[in-house]
C-alpha cells in the first residue's frame, strides 16, 4: 500500500508567491474572488479571457476614446498629423 503524506504550507499564499524553479507564480483568490498580481503585473490594465479548460489569459490593454479610435482608422489624417509634426513651421500655438 502506497501512502502519500499530505503537506500543508503553514503560511498559505495570500497574493503571489514565486516558484523559483520555473518562474511560475501561484496566485490565490480572496473571498471576493480577487487576485493581486504582485510583482508580475507590470501594466495598469488587462483584457482577461478564459479558455475552455479554465486557463485565464491576461493581455495588457490600453483604453482609448471612440474619437481617437476613429482618427486612428483614417490613414490620410494620420499622415497629415505626422507631416505637421515633422515641420515645426506648420505648428501653431493655440490661444486660450
């Protein structure tokens, strides 16, 4: 009969603990299902997606306004802005 000894960590992970061998991090959720990324989260915002097997993927995200998104979809406008920035004589000061 093969007996396995179950070990418990006297100090369970409360946020993020690094596994030095593989560079992986154990993240435990609190009672409200929140997680702290601790030292591994280098960005301010992430898009989260969950795979069918339960894997959670966090992708760094930048939030922009609808207006800025529309401008970025207009190549002629982007080209015009880049040309204006490259030519200081075309810059104008905005009086307020």
